[in-house]
C-alpha cells in the first residue's frame, strides 16, 4: 500500500472508531507497518489539517475530533462515474437524494482534468431506472428509520386489501428489484415486509420504537449484506 493510500485508510479507520479511539499497536497490525511508522503517519495527518487527538496511558490511543473534516479524497474518473451510476440506477433507494447531493459535492472538488474525464465517461453510461415513489413518502420512511420512530402507513397488499398500520421500522431491504420496509407491525404483532411501492401514505408519529432488532427479521440470504460493505 502506497503511503498516500495508507494515510487515507488511516484517517478512515480513525473516523470509524469515533470517540473510542484506536491504539498505535492496533493501527500497526492493521496496516502491516511499525508503530514508529504509524506515529509518523499520524503526525503527517495532523500537519495536513486533520484534527487528530491522542490519549495517553492504558486504554488510550488516537482518534479524530468530532466533526473534524478529513483531508480531501481523490477519486479516479471511473470511481466518480461508478458512484453516479449506482445512484442513478436506484432512484428508489433509501437516502438516494442525499447520496446524489453527496456525489455532486465530490464532483465539485475534483480537479478540472479528472472532472472533465469523469463527465466524458459518464456520457457513456446509460440508465433506465424505474420511477421513484413520491419524495414525501420516502422522506417519511427515511426519517422514521433514522430517528427510530413508529410510522403510520396506508398499505395495499398484493391481494388488493388496504389497511392502515403502525410500524416500527427495523431495516430497508432490496431484493428482486423491489425495495421493502421491514418492521414490527403493531396490527399483526409480527415482523412484516412492506413493498415500498405499495405504501400509499406514510406519516412519522411521535412514538419511539420499542427496540426490535435486525436479528428478529431472521437470517438474510447468503449473498445479502449491509451497505457499509466492510466489517469493523
């Protein structure tokens, strides 16, 4: 791993560990370098403007200050287009609008040459995506999931039966080309999968969820995984 790549990976690891921090010894094992090299890299990050903190003694380590901005990320044109294509191909995905906004921020800070090459390559990638559900409905689902609040939905089943349900959101899932809201249905007193395209209305209530977990949904398919795509 080149030093520039290691510095970026190091800052990302510190960010993931948050206020817990991470010891120099663990960072050394993670990146296969000496503790001395890790400390030089941490000093380089601090010099570049990253708000690195250190905590001495047993249980101490290094971390990034809360809210700290990280050094700029460099993307290749292909990486930039990969992000654009992924978002464009899934307009109904949870938090899709925020993802599109985030990608635009990344594009805005790319150097002009990389931006031009990315724009040219993007013109060679076409997407015919299904129409997204209403922004208001998706916003309500996203808010309920993020804030862990009960959401009241008007839902029409595949059999054409329409009901109003209070649901405790547990996860979003995508399978066979459809997005689902998976949650504890207070009407049926059971975990249920609701096809997002069949939800006609949704309203976030002021009631907090009671604590149902992802594990209650059951075993995911062998090829299913959370979208963070990496283990801690």
